[in-house]
C-alpha cells in the first residue's frame, strides 16, 4: 500500500467547532499523520447521517488514498443513495487498545485511538479514480492482495458505487496509560492496571474448492493487524 499513500502530510488540521475535543481536550490530536495511522489500522468505519429527520449509523468498510476516504457499496444501498444527495456525514473509526481497570468502579476506562471525520461525500465518476479506490479497499484489508486477484470487470464496476470524503475536517482522540484513581483510593488493596487488547490473526482456512497446488501467499503468512509506526503507509 505504500504506493497509494507515499505522500503523508505531517502538518495539523485546523480544529473546527465540530472537531475540537471539548471533554478531556488533552487527548485531542489534529496531526494528519496520526489520523492517517488510525484510519489505516482500522477495518470498519461507522457512517452517520440524517435523512428525513431520521438518524442513521451504518458500519461499512473503507479505504484511504492520501487525503481522501473512500466508501463503496451497491447502488441499491440506502446509505449510498442518501449520501449522493450531498448531505453531511460523520465518519468514525475506533481502535480498542486495552481495558483500564481502576481501584474504583467509577474510574474504569479503556485505552483507545479514534478518529472523527465530518464532511460531504461525493460520487466518484472517473473510471481511473474509481478503480484506484477499489484497489485501496482491497489493499486496506490485505496488503499485496490486489496484484494477485482478478480486477473488477466492467459489469462489476458499473454495479459498484464509490463515494469520496475529503479528510479535511477531522480529529483524533487517544487515551493511553494506567488508571487515574482518586488519590485516597491508591491505598486500597485492589488490583489495578491495564489489560492490553489487539486483533489477533488465526491460521488461514483454505477455500474447500481451492486448487490443491495453490500455495498460501507469503503476505497471508505474515499478515497482522498489530499497530506499527505509520502502519504500512509510508
């Protein structure tokens, strides 16, 4: 995926009224690099929007190419049809890094990294850009996969809607470290600390109809979703 995102902006986004972190503002971050890293490590985003005064939040896959987030799906999708009207959306991605166990029930928490993006999604009509977006989806799930699989044919391209959302109004929020107990609670004989969590890859399960001579690709053998510096994107 390095070829898709070899230009990463290390500057900061300007906080807006919607992206400014108001509760525990010290956890807020606006650096492009951190926002991109969180997006690249995640797999599922939640897209929030309002149609006819009814709120919706839909989980879906996504891909990133430089400063654009791509969402795709069927033309029959209510979410995609609604977004085509130019309505505002809110996209969130959250990575859970650990359970924070405090000495008091009140101060239990979680270590996490999250991103919130606001904006208006637009339809990708250019065929080359659409194919690049679909490549981004595939490579986001499993890097190096696109070069091996059959690319989408014309019918599949026509049957897929791709929307582009600029990553220009966004912020990240991060919590790390041990529990923060009330000072008087540190004398309690209660275990406190952090239980780290991560996505663990199991053994690959071959398709029953796989040709027996087809070997497991190296990129599948070494596949991991563990956090890495810049997470494969530079």
